[in-house]
């Protein structure tokens, strides 16, 4: 089993919250969570944000705004 690093942990948070990880991958995620306080706080922040946004109305974005947002995410520095 490989040790999961923090960068990979962040990439897997959504899949974890949606129960979409394979069992071995989920165990690596949970093991990392148990020993990394920073990722523990990050996961808690994502959960809080998701809960806060859950009650907002799902208004559709205009095609122009959607394209602008998607372009910004595609070209963000890594």
C-alpha cells in the first residue's frame, strides 16, 4: 500500500465524500486523515462549505459566465 500525500488527498476529497473511492483507496485516505491534522481541517472545511451551499437555489449560469469560469479553472496555475 502506498502512502497518500496531501496533494493526492485533496484531489480525492470529493470522491471520498461521495463514497466513490475503491475500498483500498478509501483506506489509504482514512489512514492519511488519521495522521495529518492539516488534511483533517481541510476535509472539515469542505464539509462545512458543502453544507452551507447545499441550501442555496440552483440558478443556472449564463453560457458566457459558465465558459469564463471553466476557462479560469482550466488555466489556473498549479
